[in-house]
């Protein structure tokens, strides 16, 4: 069954705010056999909400609305629902009981505004909200349904998990999926490498998602024979990606690096300048990473590089902080300071200022030292300051991954 998502909230259209529910919902819906086909973000305006609902309902499937069913004046989703359905709003005794109980439990007066949350379109069902005050709304119609849930994530996610078993009978067969991840090459080059995938595997839908430094490839199919077809496609794509393949099982880059370090019994340290801790932060996402990740040092200016990483002053004076000699000295200094077998270092110019004709904004140097040697790379990355920093952190971890794959097992601890 197709699903149309509608996110209600004027704040979602303002600078600094981001609609974040749809990715979570899409993942849960797909695993339950649904297919998300559209997402609309609309302001707290009854006409705009009604227009989006009319468009979404034309798909004939499931319409899932988040936001706009609370007690404040800008919560207008229930009015729009009633208008689209052509039904009056009625007070639901069960929903009102839930609202009164919530107010009592939180020692708040059950005002008229609070009781408005118990209004549902005639013929609709209220959905219990165990995490907040606003009951959800469910309207079934033939083979489809319309659901309205709160916009607060903790409430929405809790209610959705309880609701999904009731909606499973609407879904088609569960899709078979596979996820591959790559790093070091852009989306266009990935697309060229796997150009023949559609002709070879016509029943498999192949989509790509590009992030700074990484590309995710997702495979999806349904029906008889789908598992075998997706598996054959997965192996074919993995062969085409070669060394740029991070994982053909969906594992993220930091987890792959963690596993490679664990396998060798090596520890890693990070010395970061322009990324200012982003490499360490990604590693810290992995549970148990302290067994292989010893420390991270953020050394932004030259004095910090000298004091914390023992980078020779003459290297910084002669070559500059953004240079191959400097980044290698940072990596060697970090390995020696923290007593680790592997060290990764990154330094660069993220901008928007600070660049020169010889070293423009976006110039980044990376280095990895390990028991069998050292590796250094340089690239000029495109984008704004944040994109360059995120890309640089990803490239640092990918250089560790590639280095560990090429390093021989075993070996003595590196000495600077």
C-alpha cells in the first residue's frame, strides 16, 4: 500500500527548523510492507492542510499526518480533517477521559482548550496517547485509512508503534531490501559503475543517496523470487564498487573501522584540526568503541599542535599547518603521545576565509600512521564550511579503513 506523509507545522518551514519525522516513519512503514510515495510539509493553516489532505487521499492508500492536534490555537489539523471528510467534529468520551486523566496526573486545569483535543470527525476513532495529552485520530475508508498523530516525536513514535499492527492488514507483501555503502567517490561515478544494473535486474529498484564523502545504495524488490534477485543484485553491485565499498550489509563506516581495528587488536587515536572532533564523534557512535579508540585531540592553532602533538615548529614555519609534512607530524605525534598503534590526522581550510592562491579554501590533508608505515592524502573539497568539515571527517575514517585493509596483520607498535 502507498503511504502519503503530511507534516503540519509552520515552524517546519522556517530557517533553523527541519522536518525529521519522515525518515523514521518511512523506515518503520517499509519494514511493515508499506511504500512511502510522498511527503508534504504544510503550515498551520486549515486551508493548506485540507488541500494537502485532498491531494494525499487521491492515492487511495494510507495518509499519515503528524502535528496540529494539540491544545494550542495553531493546532488546526482536526478542523481540516473534518472539512475534507465532510463530517462534523464530535466529542469522543473515551478521548475526553484520557485528556482529563492527563491533566489530573500533571496537576493542570482541564481547560476548554485541553478538552478540544477530544474532538474527532464523526465516525472516526480516537487513539490513546500514553506519552502526552493529545489523542490521535483514525479514519478507515474501504481499503485505505487516514491517521493523525501528534507532532512531538516521543508521542508520535510511541503511538505509531502501537498503531502499526492494526494497519498491517492494509499492507502488501513486505519488501526485500539490501543496503550497500561506499566512500571516496561521488554519486555520479557510482552511477556510471552500476549503469547496467537496471537491465540486468529489472525487478530490483535501485536508489542512491549522496552525503558528503559517502554514497548509500539501496536495493528493493517484492513478490515471488525477490530475496534471490536482491541477493544477486547485491553481489553484482558490490563487485562493481570494488575498494570503494564500505559495506554490502548496511554497516556504517565507523562500525567497519571499529571491526577492522578489533580484528587486529590495534588502537586508534585521532588528531583533528579543521574537523574539530567530528572524526572522534563518529567513532563514539559505535557501542564499545573504547576498546579500540583511545583518544582524540583537537588542535586548532599552531601552538596546540606543538604542545599536544609535538609537531616541530620548523615544520609549521616552513610548510604551514595545512601541508603534508604537518599532517604527518600530527599523526606521528598523536600515536606517540597516546601510545596507539594507529593514528589519523586531518588539517585543512574549511573557509569561508583563510585560503590563498596556493592553498585555496577546501584544501584538506589527511595522514594515517600504523605499524607498517604511513599514508598521506590531499584533496580540495567543494562546498560551504560545514560540508567541507563533514566530508573531511568522513574521508579521514575512510583513509583509516583503506589503510587497515592494506596493512598486514600483526606488527609492533608504531614508534614516531
